[in-house]
């Protein structure tokens, strides 16, 4: 199944389950504990959450995503909440829960407004949570909530650094606002490949995007390497649009490294999950070195050894190259020829 669709369906299933539970809670809180009343509560919870979730993931994060992305966080929240409220009113006005449970279709005004306010508050809370998760990253948000990295831990990780080639010259040409708009458009496009290959965006730093995978997940089917090549394909497919809007065709280069990193929460007022260790430094320096080699991409031997014996595209062994900060250099592998994206 397509990774983007799988992610949406997985989250949608969680939203629907939460909606069903919320419907039961509301029914019991209103003193309606009969089997039919509980069924009605579940029906409302499932129908409302399924409708809102489907709108969220297949419309608001689909055809309307670019438009909503151009709005401020508060404005986007208001627009989404207004759409949610309209859907809730329609479902409750149809008395869908009573119809499914076989109850009389005589919802009182008090019950209508109580259930509307309850549903609206829950939907706004969900919308706010999704908005925050979108700002800091869904996985980082989940890990902050469950406290997974409250105490620092060591994990084996693939780390992919991707850099926009010639960004300094582009900044001089486009100006501050122009280069910001260009980077935003590029990063939004590249993130699609990250989702496709089940990576996690660790950070955007200037003109770089840092992506990571846990050891087991990243080793499956060369995901980090395929991700980088898919990024190049996305940029190539969108080259005409970039040329028309910005007068440039952006290119990327990058590096991939593997090893132990320290992952933990840091900070107080602005809490964040950060990755530290030699792997991060080496990956960044490999990216600098990639600027001097054909293909514009370097893979450390440590990363390459985590994959299967047959790469999905041709590579070449570059041997040991000098790298800043390491007296003994590092064994690296380069791309031999542009791959075909599977």
C-alpha cells in the first residue's frame, strides 16, 4: 500500500476509535445507559469522527493543503474548525445516531446543543493537536507526549543530510523573501518522498533537510537511498513549475551515514527532541564532501553495510577519503549513475 495512504488510514482508524469512545462517554454522562442509547452514542462518535477525519486527511491535507498552508496557524485553525462545525450540525440534524439505534427521532434542543458543544470542543482539541503535531512533527509530538526520550537513550540510526545546491547564489538572486519561498516549496515537495519511504524529518537547517530512520526500518529495501533518489525525481518532475515561478531549477546533493546517536529531550520553554553524537557530525561533513564528487551523493561504508548485497542502482567504491574532523578519513561509496525509481 502507498505509504502516504497507509499513514492516513492508520491515523483515521485511531480517530474513529477515539470518536466511538467519546460517544460512549457522552451517552453515559447524560444518564442514557440503555443499550440503544449507547449504540446511538457510538454511532454519533463514529460517524462524526469518520467524517471529520476523512475531510481532514483527504481534503484539507489533499486539494486544500497548499491553500491552508499559506494561512497563519490561527486562521487555518478557524477555517478547519468552521468546516468541522458544519459537518457536526449536519450529522446531528439528521439524528443519525437515533436512526441507527432505532430510537425516536425527537432530539431535544438541550440535548442537541449539549452534544454539539461536546463534539465541537473535541474536534477543536483534535484540530489543535494535529496542528501542533504538524509544526513539530507527528513522531516528535507522539514521543513528547509519551515521554519516550525524557531520559536520553542511544539508538542506531540512519541519518540523511540533503542540501540545496547553489543556495547562496540563489539567495543573492532571489532576495531574502524569494529564497525563503523557494526553500519552503522545495522542502514541502521533498517531504513527500520522506513520507513515501517512511522516514522522519528531524530538522530543517538553513538550506538543508535532515531525515532519519531507525536501524531496522531504514534497512528495508534501501529506504534512505531510494528516498534521496525519489527526492531528485520529484524535483525533476516539478522543474518546469520552479522555472516559471522562480526562474531556477533546484538541484540537491546529500550524504547518508549510520551509527549510534544519543536521542533525548532538551530545553525548557521550547522543549525539543534532539539527536547528538559523532554520526550527526560525520553525516554533515560527508554532505560537504559530496560537493566535490560526481553524482553529488556519498554513502558511508558503515551505512552501506546495513543494506542487502545488491543495491537498487549502480554505485562505485571511492575508498577512503579525507574528511574534516577525522584524521584517518572515512570509507565512502558514491552513486555511479542516476537510478530508476521503483
